[in-house]
């Protein structure tokens, strides 16, 4: 019965006890107990007759017993990450699978293999794998292990296994059918609240993402103008005598502030922009997870409805209903736990990112302040010297 | 600064008012009138304040005054007027002459102009200037009666002199180059500054968008709500702070603009020198050629080719009486010419001496004013940085509580 999910992963057919969940939670909070370390680096481009693509090096260091070795190094391409993500979604329909960077970039990029694009993607892929490693359930997923350890040919042969295309399509059809009926009707209050929350959160995070990009753009334009501003004062100083030093001083201050602005921009693009983007993706993922939970509930509800119309023979189907009920309960519990975890992480991420933005801006203003104050000090010293020499007869 | 008017009299341009009237073509026009208030300094003793005398003037009257001063004192670097039309604007500033901010900055500029004239050792003693400040009606007629317009040099004549003068004073040539460079560099600086201001405005204002989103987001959050809400408030404060910052910077820009226009006044003095020098060179050349003619007629030798020489060869010489008459006329002209040349030389030397004295005075004033302006710019930047630090420190605290 494929609808129960794969046997390999932490089996959802067993009700998850609250106690074991708490243990998993604690495990996360103590990073020293971490036993799986993953890095994604070294992008390399490959050119074949048919296509050009990039592979990334994935290095895994682990002390876990299930792994045959303590260190692995493999090369993976974007397609492989996509495969992993879809396997995880299949196995855990109501867990929150971390976001992958997008397939294509919409505007502004002409070349897929632009350096900046590759670096941004690499960082996001690194984060993706580490988030899975940190997830109490997903970290033990078998496909995840294979992704980290298998050589290229092993991986492609493994990919070909598993439920065929037709049965996967069957799953989708059934899911769609049950979603048409609902799953909304008997939806527990908690999940309706989650839906409302996600609708608003989605909207707000998209707007925030746009605002952050606007700020970056304005700062860049400001930087471009500032680059021209300082040198004019140097040019002017060439035709002056008495005020040449003051002019050169101003030129130097402006140039330093210009560099500080560049640092400020870099801070935005390294921190705030990627995080906000991830959470835009997360909001899509979460809406999807909520929908899938509804679908699972919908399967149960529609089965119950159908059977209610067939009088008698209820005993025959009580087993089936029982299994569906279990499935719903597991899905709900998994989602609830993962939701709480996600919210905690989101709060942490937002707090640290925005604090970082504030620190960035503080650093910027403090640097500029120091530069102008030292210029001012130099000017007033000179003034006093001049005044003294005027007093003398 | 001896006994200049500024020490004896308090002068302010205290108000600006929109007026409508009829212009020379009897069409209705709108203009701004400025209130000039004056009061003798001595009349204030032990706390009692004499009332201020006042009259209204419009910009065109200021222009008339300045034209009069430029023509009457060509050796003086005459203080410039604030710009007639708003130039070097960035997008938030209005290019409209009726815009209240523009009018206000112009009022300050006009007051500055009057104070500059009143503190100038030579200009402050001018009667027309005094009556500009004190005589309400009929001032325009008085100015025009001086006939100063007739003394004005034509632009064409000046341009001609610039190209043809052979031996201008080297210092004036250097000064001319300097004023050209000054004009070019200050206008470039003002243009870029306006663009920088525009961009800075953009950066600050975009942060204002955070406020509303944070507020709406905080509504669905329990623990993060307060932090978000208060951080949003600080973002609003940040966004609003740019308006005052940039308004202050406009005053700095106005200080630079004054010296942009002063460069033109410097140029005018150089032009006058070139004109006088060219005039002198022409007079000397004329005298030399007359002397030569005289010599040729007297000795009968033709040293240089002349049409006269040719025609006399072709059509015969003139009679001795005719020749005598010519020589006599020339000798008279030569004497006149020598006297004129002497006085022109004297004029020229006086001009150079007094112009250079004023130029030295101007240079000191310029160095002092520009240095102060640069210092005030640094002070403004420091204030902006301090405000930024305060806002972001507050914001950081709110974010860390999220």
C-alpha cells in the first residue's frame, strides 16, 4: 500500500509519542550533539555534447553508525537536489521541506552561469542540505543518506527505482479528487488558524522582499553618484591655495563614506535579501503542506462518505477506515510539531537578520561619523593656528 | 572694515509677499515683493529700540541696483544676486519661482547681497545704494538719471577686446583662468550634489515602507508583534528625518552658488581690464602710425607701402602747401593723441592698482567663507550620522526583542 509512505523513513504508521518528539527537539538545541556536517562548495561547469551544467561538491562528515564511512565527497547537480526534495515531499507530505533556490532567475539575468548567480545558488543549496540535517525527522531519511554518499552512477540507478510514473500519477489523481471534495469541512480549528496565518504571512513577506530590493537599488544608485562627488573636490583643490587642504579633506571623507556605503550594500545582499527570499519560498511550501494535509483528511472524509451510503458491510471497511484515520492523525501531529519548529526558527531568523541589518547601518554611520569628526578636528586646529598667528604684531 | 554702512545700520530683508500688478505692456503679472527694513545702530541705547524704516522692493529693482554698481565701479568685484530662476534642483525641489521654499531662500540671498554691499569699503558709500535702502518712491528714476547705462560697455566690444588684446597684465590673465575654473568646478559640484541629494532622499524614504508592513505583520504574531511594531515606528522616524537634513544642505548649496556667481563678477573685472588695455594699445598704435605718416610727409620718403604713396606716384605729388597743411593737422592730432595716451595709461594703472586691491580683499573673503562653508558641511554630515546612529540603535533594540 504505497499511500502509507515508504518504510525506509521514520515510519508514520506508528503514532508519534509526545515524549519522543520532545527528545528530538532537545537534540536540535544542543549543537555539540550534532553528528552530521555538510558543506556545498566548488562549483564546476561541465560541457557535454547535449548540454552545459554545473556540479557542486558536497562534503559530508559524520559519526553516525548508519554511515559506512565518516567522510564522503560527491558531486551533485541542481537536478539531483530537485530529486531529493521531491522524494522528501513524497515521504513526508505534511513536513515542512526546506526551500530550494529557484530553477531560473526571472529578470536581470541573461546568463545562467553568471558568477554571482552561481554563488547565490551554492549558498542556498548549502543551507538546504543543512536544514534537512537539522530536521529531527528528515535527517534520517534514506534518500537523503543516498544523496550524500552515493557515487554518480549509484545515484542515477537508485533514482530509477521506486514507484513508477503511472502509480505516482495515480496518487496525484486521487489527491486531486479528494481535494475537490474538501478536507476543509472537518478541518481542525488549529489548521484553519494556520491557513489564515500563512495567507497574511505570505502577503507580508512578499512585500518585505520587494522593499528590501528597493532599498538595495536606492543604495546602489546613491553609491554611484557618491563615486563622482568626492573627486570633484580634489579637482577644485588644484586651482586653490588656501583652501586646497580643506577641499582635499572633504574629498577624502566623501570617498571613505562611499566605501562604507558599499559595505552596507554588501551586508544587505549577503544577509537580508537571501533570508527574505527563502521565507517567500517557505510561505509557498507551507501553503502546499497545509493543502496536502487537507487532501489526506479529504481522502478519509470521502471514504467515510462513500461507505456511509453503502449500507451494511461496515466491518469489512473498518480496517481501511482505521488505517486512514491513523494516517490523518500522523499527518496532523507531524505538521503540528513541524509547524511549531518552523515558527521558532522563523522568529530566530527574522530577529537575527533584522538585528544584523541594524548593526550594519550602525557600523555605516559610525564609520562616516568618525571620518567627518576627524576632518572637523583638523580644520579647527588649523583655525586656531591661524588666529594665533594673526594676533602676533 | 573702517566706517562701512553695515556697522552703522541694521539691514534686513524680513518678508516676502506675492503681488499682482500690471507690467509694461499692461498685462497682469504676478511677482514677489521683498520688505527691506533698516534701522540706525546708534539709535538703540539701553534697551530702547527705535522703530525700523521699511520699504518694498522687487527682484528687478535689485537687478537695476547691481547693474548700476557694476557699471559705476568696474574695478570692484561686485557681490552677486541670488539666482533669478531655480537652478541645480533635485526632484523634490520645485523649479517654480513662486514656490515658498524658493522664495524664502531668495529672501535670504537678497539680504545677504545687501549686507555684502553694505560691508564693502567702497560700495557702502554709494548714494544710490543708500537711497535704495531708504527712498521709497522715485528711486528708479534717480538711478536712470545718473545715465549709467550710457557708460556700460557693449558685450561685443568686450568680446572683441578679449581676443585682440596683446599685452594684458599677467595677473589678470591668471585671474581670468581661475574664475573660469572656479565657475566650471562649482557648477559641476552643484549638479552632482543635487543628484546625490536625490538618491539619498530615495534611500531614506524607501525605509518608510517598512512601518506599515511591520505593523500589519505584527497583527498575526504573538511574541514578535511588539518588537516589529516599535521597530516600524523607528523606520518611520528615519524616513522622515531626511527632509530637515536636505533642507539644511540647500543652504550649503546656496553658499557655493554665491561664489559661482562671484566668479562671474571676477570675470567682469578682468574683462574691463582687457577692454581698457585694448583701448590703450589701439590708441598707442594709432599714435605710432600718425607719427610715421608725419615723418614720411616731412622727409618725403615712403617707408611702407601706402595707397597714398601709389596714387601720388600715379597721379603726381601734392603741392607743398597741401603737404604743409597735412603735416600741421597731423602734428595737432599727435599732440592730442599723446595727451590722451598719457591719461589712458594713468587710468589703466589706477584701474589695475585699485582693482587688484579689491581682488586681494575678495580672495581673503572667499577663502574665509568657503572654508567655513566646508566646515559647516562637515557639521551637517556629523549631525546626520548621529541621527542615524540613534535611530538604528533604537531599531536594533526592538529587533533584538522580537
